[in-house]
C-alpha cells in the first residue's frame, strides 16, 4: 500500500542544477510546495561535488547551444554568489596553449567562437605568455581568458541547500525513485510513497536518461560514462599561477588534461576521459551490474557504428594516464617544469554521464531538455553544468512554473 504525499513540484536529484531549479521556483512562487528527492544521504555526492571547480568563461561552445546561452551569465552569477555568501573563489584566469604550429588555425577558430559568444578574450603572441603565465609554453599564439575562475563546488552545494531549506523547500534523502505512467500523468514513487499531481523535474544526473526512458522520453540516447581522475601536488617554486589548458580535441567534447590552481594554491592536473561501464564506477575494480554492462555494450557499439569517434583510440590514449607518470608526461608539453611524480596525490575521481545518440553514433555536445505531460527531463547536463546552473535553473523554472 502506497501513502500519498503532496508536492506541487518534485525534483529528482539534489545536484547543483536541481537545487537551482528548486530555489528559482520558490523565489517566484513561495506558496508552492517544492520537494527534492535524493537517493544519497546528502546532496552533491556525485558530479556536482566532484567537478574541477572551474568557472568556465563560455568560449568553447557552439553559439547556438544551450551551453553558450548560459555559461557566461553563469560565470558572472556564480562569482557573485560566492562573494555574497563569503565562499572561496579565485579569479585567476586561464591560458589555452598550442602544442605545435599546426594547431594555430584551430586556436584562431576557437578565439573567433568565443568572440561570437561575446566572451572577454585575447588572442596573443607567444612572446606575451611569459608575462601572464611564465610556467606555460605555446607555439606561436595562445588565448588569454581573464574571466575563468576557480570555486569550491561542495561549499556552493552546501549554501544552496541552506537557501532552499530556508525558503521552505524540503528534502527526502536516501530515497530511490521510479516513475510510472498513469493515464496521461507521470507519477513518482519512492519506497512506499507516491507523489500524484506533482510536476516532475528529472535532474538525476547519471541516471536522468534511465528515468526518462522509463516514461518514454529520450529513447534515442544512451549513457556512456567517462571517468576523470586528478592528481594534486603542493605548490613549488615554478608553480603555475593561472589555469593552463591545451587546445581541445576537434571532435570529442572533452577539454583535455590540464593544470588547475586549487583554492589553497596547490596544483591539480587532469582529468582523464576514459570510458567505464558503471555510472558510479569510481574505481576500475568496482562491481558493475548486468544492466550497466549491457548499457555499455549498446553505447560503445553505437559509437563505433557512427564512425566519427574511434573508441579504441580513446581507450588507447587515455588508459596510460591512470599512471601518474604518464599523466604528467602529457602535461609536460604545456608546462615543461611540472613537478616529477613522487609527490603527486590521488584526488577523488568524477564521472561524466556522457550521452551518445544511438541514431548517428555521435557524442551529444549540448544539454538536452525534453518535456512530457507533467514532467521535464534534463539530460546530458555535463560540463559546464556547474557554471551554467544558476541562470539555467532559473530558465527551466520559468518554463514550468505555471504547471505546478
């Protein structure tokens, strides 16, 4: 027997996007009952709390994408949020460098994309790099992004949770949720509780596509998880003071292993982008389910059939980076004097819940929003999801608030 629980809006997942949507609904409709259901015992234990902490400027993304629409505003809003709430923030900027002269055309194209996105950028000659970041090396030119910054994802999550609760929002922690269809209504069920007559907002991260498919949404997509590992070292005499990134891959939606300056001044390198079977497989030795194994087989087969990405090449190039020495060697072309391997410490890895389009075999490059009946499903909300979260969440809330 199910007990019936009332909520005007029920949000699945208490990551940064779910929290942002919940707060935005309550700001404009304080009389509404907004409930967030979270399968874990606390908020932000997965992607939202395990990301790099970089506040991206917004120049990587296609001008017609949702990412480009919200990244620059999200950068500004998240900085303002950190300052207003006395949360850690480093406004240090980033350089994007080349590994050879043959990359200059792509670097210029990336710069032009940033200008179309109205991002504050400079395309500078190699001789200028020493003034901005002496530790870095480039060939010919580099991009300087002064608005890129670093924050503390866990501190932001904690503050958003407090704000949500003070505004009257409620959490149901430790509750696995499923969706069923009853007539034309989608109804969430958690344990022995049923939530009828609720507007459902699916921000379940790595499981968002799975929940969406259970009610007939997004069947053309399948999740292929990628693990990102990081290593950290104490600051040293020739430590970088800015973020240092390579030119991103021309097709893959990954930014490549890079150098980040942590809030305490230490240096962090990574991440990898290695495909794994489990959506929470933070170790290659972790157990995976039969469902996850089948899902991985379907996703990798779709990718291979699409022929745009060479999955075997991704595995070949990324697997060696699990060894700290190899990860450092990959960084050394950008930062020749990067510290040697003995003092590098492992950091908690993260999982990118990357979607593959089963119909064309392509890695999905943008956020996906799907509406059905009394529900909205936020799919492929990967990087720069943390940066975009505040204005993106408000936009989603404005699009659905009349339905609750």
